[in-house]
C-alpha cells in the first residue's frame, strides 16, 4: 500500500508542476476576486451592448417613458432590463409560449399593452429569431392578433416597435 502511494505521489507532483507552469495562474486575480466582481457589477449597461442596441435604447426610451410595461414579440428578453420596464405579461421570454392555449392566454392579457417590440438583433451577425423558427410561423394566432391590433410601426435599427 505504502509503495503504491509513493509511486502515485511521484507521478502526481511533476504532473501538477507542469500544469501549474503551463496555466500561468495569476494568483492576484484570485485574491482580488471580490473587488473585481464589485467593479464588474457596477459597470454601465452600455459596456455590454452593441452600438445598435445603444442607439435603439436611446431612441425608444422617450417613446415609452410613461408606459408601465412593454411586451416583447422577440427573443431579446434582455431588452426589458435595459429599458427598465417590466413585461406586460408573464410571457417576457416569448420563446416559451409554445402552445395554442398559451397564445390565446397572451392575447387575452395584451389589453393593457400599448407597445410591442418585434424582431431584434443580438449582434450584427446573428438575428435573435434566426436560431429558432420565425415567431410569425411558430405563433400564427398571436401574429394575426398583433398585426390587427398594433397597426402603427416605428422602425429603429433592426427592430420594429408596434403600437395601437
């Protein structure tokens, strides 16, 4: 038993030394983790956004300033955070609606909604609605309702803002 443990340690120690040298671990980052985390959390929102997102938020903010909520018809769920507005319904992440029953439920709850943000971009290369079937195809009942009731359209960058 003792012989096996010594052999194991003789192999393990050089292995750990080689890994340590190759990883170039900066221990000051580990020690300063708390301070770095605090600084990261306190960064301005714009640090995390593209120029197109910043422009969209700057342009739409005055339009929705007096609104209590915004409804998304886009997979850009983070927009609600950046706009500092809650979702008008429990369906803040449209991708999860799924069923016909949920489409009807959302339609019934859109009575107090004045603005819907449609389409969107995560970055310039990947539209948010490209990684899944189009919301227009996926949710035909909801799409028809929105197209009938939200007739005013404002285009800001790659997004459409629909209103009653």
